[in-house]
């Protein structure tokens, strides 16, 4: 193989790897109708979506999270339990918004598990408060789940409930305890009349329907009520409210909620804020509530003791006379009273510390500790530690609602609580020792004073002892009562750390979906790019030859002629339509053959062979018309049908195929006996004859050479119509007798891979002086992809080369295919 041939092969192979961008572009332009149709369909789909899809709204509200100091708490307040700042953290509020507990409270308070619906054009529409009625539910009894129950108003006082049941049992739920159960119904249609304001008591419905104030009932109007599973509604809202700081490090939170009904969004946001505030205040007051409970228990004990001492004093006075004490005894008694009160206070502190220590060592929930200041403990470390432990305990409780047990967050909180608890236990131990020392000093002072009174008569000493107990009990009672009153006032004046600064409100707007413009833009993009992608894939997968430029890229074999499309009832276009463009194209091929014959000069008549890759590419059509063109020009021409397997040329000349080449090659008949005259002057035809069992072997017979030599002596032009190269090898046997070989390529039909066969045979020299004829050609501009010819012409062939009859009816698929191929 020469270097030039290697270069040609390399050129062909590299050209296959280059993507034909220009070809793809004009392929798109060729199928512009498909792109337009795709865009129209996409826009129609977008319109249907925009019309059918529910509107989506987004509204917001603003809340502030801060440490609101109790206005009644001052430096002179003896009970210091106002520690709301510990809970004022934005992160905790955001976490609480997503908890099941919080959303259960909101959903339950708004009864969002009841839907009020009307039948819209495309769907059931939630009318919520726009319905002219509302339901008062009996939460202790079940309500049917998920099945819409129709409500039709008969008159101003009566309405009708109707539904369709598909089974004998339905699922119901009691919204009081959230229990579900199966309830019996009558399968089929249900219809029953009730009076407005009267309870509906059914196995599956239990409510009272009330008319909304200032609404008018339209007689015959139909509404639907639908009860939803409580937990599913809570799940829908659980993460629906989005909270974010208004600005960086801001204590103002913006609450956002998206939904289909603006009135529902407004109510949910405002109720969420109210419940957040209420819950925070309850949590904030928990410390004060525990303190009040502790004071109440102590006050009850002192009250009992005071009653007992009063009874003892009254009994003593009944039995003994009342004594008048001198000034010295009064002073001593007052001192004893002061020491007794101080001792009682210190003892109360010791008791509190013992209880606190035992509580810390035996309990795991530290959210119920009373304020140390309620018993007069002013030690800063104890006050601070108790407040921290209580705050951490409440934080842990809040975390339990959103975090799985065993999380690292629990471990961190527990370690902080344990560390603070250990510090507090050490502080308690030190404080108890200090108070014990103080008690010893007080006891010594009391003992000294009591020694002064030991010289008095026994009845006077008893009187003084009872009086001391009475004064002590009364003073303790007054102190606890004062502290109780102070604690109640402080608690009542407490305010939540969460407050609303801008309620949610429907002031118009808020519509965020469906984004109709975006849908239309997306439709345009999808409608435009989807067919482009489809065309791109088809373009990549398409292995069919569509233009002369593709042949030039894939093969170095020249193109000798172009034969256009023409719809005609037979193959004799040159004879019967001599002025047609197709006839002119064959005359042009006839002229070009003169130059090819000069390259391969032989004595006698000239031979030209027609072949192709597969059947249906038009080689027989080209052979008949080229032979006709030569005969009409005065050349003595003979057409040989060498396609021994599928003989075809005899039909167009109205001759029989009884005798032909097969009979000659078998030695049964002479050339003269198999030669047929035609109605075309100077044109003779030798058909293939009967189909033999061994066509290839028959063509290898030596008599074939004798036949060709005799024909060269008799005729000017010998046209060979041979079988397809891609199916059988007969054409290769005949190529040695051909001065020129024409390989017919039918555009939009012949596969690119078929050119490799003729390329390889051409490179190896098995086929010489070969050229391409492009059949079914449509003149196009811009690299064969844009139409520019003023008239279309040509003929049509079926899969195996049969002619399309003029006026033949087209199928719907054929019409669509032809419409897109324009």
C-alpha cells in the first residue's frame, strides 16, 4: 500500500471523529417544526399547571426574646428568685418551635385537624373561616378520619349530612385523648337531616354545628368537612414554621410560614407566638411556684404550732393568775425572744440545707428546688448554684422533646449539672458548719438569760416559757406570711421573656407560588432544549448518509452524478419524461462517462456496472435510465439483468423473464435466443431468467467471458445491473468485466458503514474505476442541510426497490414523517 493510500485512510478515519456542528445546526433548522411543536406543548402544560395548582402564600410575624426584669423585683426584695435571664436564649426558642409538644398545643388550640372545604373547579378548596358555620366537637367521642362529609343547607335551621362509605367500618379518632378506633357505618350512601345548634350523635360523628355570626346561609349550598389524623397534622406543621434572627446577634426573630390559606397562616403564627410566650412564662415562674409551695408547707407547720401554743397559753391562764412582770424581766424576756427568733431562723436554714442536700443526692430532676432566700439564706454561692442547676434542669427537659436520649447534648448538660451540684454540695457543707457555730453561740446566750430567770417561781417560769413559744410562733408565722405574700406578688408581676412585636396579618400580597412566569420560562427552556437533545441523540445515533459532504468525508471515491427524487409509475423516466431534471441528470452522467472510459480504454463496446450496498437504493432504476439515455442518443445499447436472485428489469419493458442469462450460462440457449427487443430504439434487454439454486457458482462459469466478448463486438454500450455488494459477492465476480463501476448511494437510506466495504475493495484493487451516484438527491444549500432548490424531483423506492405509484395513498405515519422532513 502506498503512502498516499495510508494518508487517505488516516484522513478518512480522523474525519469520522469530528463532530459535524454545522450539520447538526442545519438538522435542527430542518426540524424547526418539531421544536415549535415541543415549545407549544410545553407552554400548554405550564398553563395547565398554573391553572390547576393552588396558590402558595408566605406570611411572617416578629417576636422578641429578651430578659424582661420583674418590675416588683428590687434590691430590697427578700426573695430573689427572679432569674428569667437564664432562659432568654434565641436558640432555645427556635428549637422549641420545631418540637412536637409545642405544635401539638398550637394545632389543638386551633383545631386544625378539621378542614372546611368546598368543591372547586379542579380540587377541593379549604375555605376555613369563610365557611358560614363552625363545629363544636365532642372530643370525648370519635370523628371519622379523612372521609369528606358533605353539608347541604336545606333552610335557615336545618342542614343535611351526606357521604359515601365503601366499607362497613371506618377509622375514627377521639381528639380528647387522641385515641383511634374502628366504628361501624352502613356501606353505601349516607344521608341524614339535622337541626343547626343540635348535637349530632353518630358512631362516626359527634359534634354540634353552629352558624357563624354575621353570615348568610345560601340554601342548597354544599360544603364538606374533613377530620384529619391529629399526629399527621402536627407532623405537617412540626418543621413548617421557620425562625431566623432579624439581624446578626439579634434577639428579634422573624417567624415564617408557607401555606395555601392565608387566614390559617395568620392564625398559626399568632397562636404560635402566644403559646411560646405562655409556655416561657410558665417555665420562668416554675422556680417561684416551687418557692411558694415550700413557703406554704412551712407556713402550715408554723400555723399548727401557733394554734397549739395558743391553746397551751389559754389553758395556763385558766388555771393560773396573770402575772405582771417588772421591767427587768420584760427586757430579759425580749432578749430571749430575739435569740429564739434568731435560733429558729438558723434552724430553718439548717433544715432547708439538709433537705436540699438530700434532694441533690437522691433526685435526678432538679427543676423543683425552692429559692434559698425563702428561708433567709443569702449566701451568694448557694443562690447562684441553685439558679444554675434549676436552669440547666429545665433546659434538659426542653431538650428531651426534640433530642433522642443518649445524645452528646444530654451528656454535656449532665456533666455541667454534676459539676455545679458538686460545688453546691461543698458550699452547703461549709454553710451548715457556719450556721452550726452560730447556733452554738445563740444557745449559750439563751442559756445565760435563762439562768437569770431560774430564781423565779415555777409558775412564772412556765408562763415565760409559754409566752416565749407563743411569741416565737407568731413571729415566724408573720415572717412566712410576709414572704408568701411577697412571692405571690413577684410571681404575678412576672412577664414572659418572649413577646410579639409584629403580629402576622393578611394585608394583601404574600403570594409566592405557583410562579407562573417561572413556569412559562421553564416551559420555554424545556420545550426548546428537549427537542434539541432529542435531535442531538438522533444525530449521533444516525448512521444514514444524508448528503454528499458525508460521502466526501468517509470515502475518497469520487461522486460522478446526482439523481433527484421523482414520483412516477415506472422506471422509464428518461424515455417518458425527457425534459425532466432526472432525465437531464442521466444525460450528465452519460457525458461524464466519456472521461472515465478514456482512463480505461478497451477495444469494443463500453461496459458500465451498477451496484449498491443493499436492495432498494435504486441501482436498477439508474441502470435502466442510463441505458435509455445511451439508446436515445443513437448508441446501440444492451441492458443485462445480473441480479439472478431478485430479477426486476423485465416489468418496465413488458417482457417475460422465461429465458435469460441463466439459460445461456447453463448452455441451454444462445445469445440471440435470450436477447429481447424493447420499444426503445437501439435498446435491447437480457433478463436474468429463472432463479437458479447456485447464482454465484453460475457466474464463475467461463461462458460468462464469452458472452461479454460477443456483446462488446455487437453493442456500443453494455449496462450491467448487478446484485448489492453488501448482500452477495456476485458483483465482485462481474466487476472484472466492467470498464466503469457505479456504486449507487441512496440518500437518507444507505448506511455509512456500507461505504467501508467499497472503500476496502477499492484500496485492495478488487474494484477499479469506481464512482458514486447519489440517488434520491435533494438539492440543499449550506452543506446539504438547508433547502434551496426551486423544484423537487425524483422517484421513490420501497425496501426492496419497488416503485411507488403516482397517487398512491399515504399512511398517517408517512404523512407525519414527510411533514417533519420538509
